[in-house]
């Protein structure tokens, strides 16, 4: 992470803003992946599901995104879903608008539809394509975004492949090596990222890895990254999978990323996963990357994470003062309920 980026993010935190904003751009997705957190009944807290929300399109969607960005002042915006490419015309308008404001944009998609080649030349854009396992498992789980369709749709592009490792993948001998060999060898693939499946607390999930499987996956990825430089994950971040944040209140990712759902009103809490995720088995790559930064010792026993949590508390005081002074009923309301209170255990 660049020093300039860290300083910018820190300044935002002290001002009471979250440096990252994630927008569930649409409630729609043509896929029905087993284990998808976005369509879990409790993803938005249980009152309403993502598919039941009203969402937007056309000029109205573009307007709402820009209004939200002006209000929240993020440095980084993730467009997620559903699948944001369901609204590809709007996404093609939104990306240059955001980049023009100096914001880094990430589009997370299954690549069920063509990813524009022109996106490959945009420095501040990351296109993340979710590919879960080898062809046989993936095509079963994620049709119609099959391997063949993805290969066709990312031709000439520049993508980051993101694989969520499931129990099924962890159980299959050699699957990680084969995955890295296949996708790492393609010219369109710029980077490889790996998350682990994160279960909801108390829920049965066939994708859930046990502790021994998590340990073996981490060891294998540590080994593979030595051979394949496209695996863009620091060893310290990979090791965090074995000691994830204890709760949302200790999770730097949850506190630095605001997520808003497709109606531009409903917050996704406590983190982008929504519902009641089991932090003890968190497999989120972003959470682990930030946890690794947080574990860094700045001086003596003082860690970057300790400084972050102090700064975040200060920022929340600044934000609550600002909200009192600038309350405006006409604006899209996503704060304060989107941000866990500084000391509270998040629900
Ligand atoms: S592509 Fe993504 S949003 Fe759509 S069902 Fe699959 S995991 Fe869920
Ligand atoms: S489940 Fe969510 S809140 Fe918990 S550690 Fe993972 S990203 Fe953070």
C-alpha cells in the first residue's frame, strides 16, 4: 500500500468518513450460486431481502451513485451486486465519472457478459472476476458464467481473478495448483486473489472449511505465491486467515468500508457480507489485508491497528457533530446507522 494512500485514508477516518464505499448496484443477478451471501435471507438484517428491494436504472441510478459519492467522499468505490454488469450501460457512465474525481473503482462481476476491452487501459479501475474452483465445480455452481463464457468475455481485457475457496475445493487434491496454473497462465489475468468461504453464525453451509482445511489452504497459498507472482497476497495477509478479527468491532475492513444496498437506503451490516457472519471463520481477503496492516508494530507495543481504532473513535465524534450541524432530510440517508458505534459490539 502506498504511503500517500495510507495518509489519505487516515485523513478521511479522522474526519469521520469511511475511505471505502461499496454499492450493491442492482438487486439482479443471472446466477444462482450456492452459498452466495448477497441472497441469504438475513443479508440485509432479515426484514427484507436483496431481491425484494426496489432498485434503479438509467439516469436515476447514475445520479444516485454520484450523489452518494459526493456525500460520502470515498477514495475507493466497489460496484457489487447482484451483478453490476446487469446495469452495464450505467456502469460504463459511472466509471469515468468516478475516476475523474480521483476515485479508484472496483467492479466485481461473474463476467456473464462481455467486459469492455477499453477498461483494460484504465489505471484506476480494477475488474474482479469471481471464479470459484476448477471448471467442473465452477460450471456447476456458476452457470451461465461458465469457464468458456468467462474466457470469451474477458478476451483482450485485464482482470483480477478472485477465487473463494470452498470445502469442496479444499478437499480436492491439487485443485489450488491447477487453478493457479490455469488462470495464472492467461495473459488477461493480471492478479490472482483468494478468499475463503465465510459462513454465517450457526448456519449449516456445505462450503464451510474446517480449521485443518483452512490451515492447509493457507500453507498451500504461501507455497504457490513463491512460484506464481500473480498471486497478489502478502504472506502476512494470508496468515491472518488463521487469526481473523474477533468481531466486527475489531475489524478494520468493516469500519473503513460502508456498504449500501440497491435501494440506496438500506445499509449492509456489519460488513459487506451482511447478515451475521462468523468472524472467527472469516475468509474475506480485504479484511485479512487490513488486519495484517493493523498488526504492524509502529513503535514498541503500539500497532497500526491500535492507532486506527483511536482515530476511528475520534472520527466518529467528528461525524456525529457534523451530522447534527448539517442534518438535511432531502439527502440519501446512509449514516449514522451504517457505521458501528465506536465502542459497541456490532449487532
Ligand atoms: S454471481 Fe455473485 S451475486 Fe450472483 S449469485 Fe453468484 S455469488 Fe451471488
Ligand atoms: S466477517 Fe465481516 S466483520 Fe467479521 S472479520 Fe470478516 S469482514 Fe470483518
